[in-house]
C-alpha cells in the first residue's frame, strides 16, 4: 500500500523517472493506495535524454514539481485476488494518465495485473504483458 509522501517509479516513456504521491483520489478520506487506484503525483526526477522530451512543447509539460495524475500498477505490499492468489512486486510503479484515465505515454515498459485492465482498458493496449 502506498501512502502520501511515497516515492514511486514511473514506468512509461514520458521521461519521468520518479514521482511523489501527493493525494489518493477516491470517496471520503482514503489514506492508502493499492493496485488500480488513482493518485495525484508531483515529478521528482526526470530523464532529460528521453525521446519523449525531445519536443519542446512536451518538455514544458513535464518539469520538476509539476502535478499529474497516475494509476498504481505495482506495489511492494501484498495484493490478494479473489481466487486466493497473492501478488507482490519488487518495486512500486505507476503510469501517468490524464483526467479521463487515458495514458499520456505511448508505451508501458512492464506487465500489468488484470485488475488494472478491467478498470482502465486503455492501458492494456500499451503494455506487453497482462498477468
């Protein structure tokens, strides 16, 4: 589970390397984010040599400290499925999206769980593996 202030890896090709979780979006007061949840993040670290940032217009969009929305794909804490299987990953990871839940990037570099695919089908077309 991720909470406010957690540093998370960004696994798409936007050129953003690390982000900080600012707020977990949802109904009421939600303190923790799990796989498939939407969060508001702030950019902490950029990859200036990224192909996606070669365009000047896109470079202005992703600056250190800029706010974006993201969807959690991986967490280190255990995630229990309904069929009694357990998922956990080596790192916390997310993908940047717009307000409608459509990914900003053109490619996702990791496989994603099927719980995320059922909530956000637009992400499934950009990844290479669904498990």
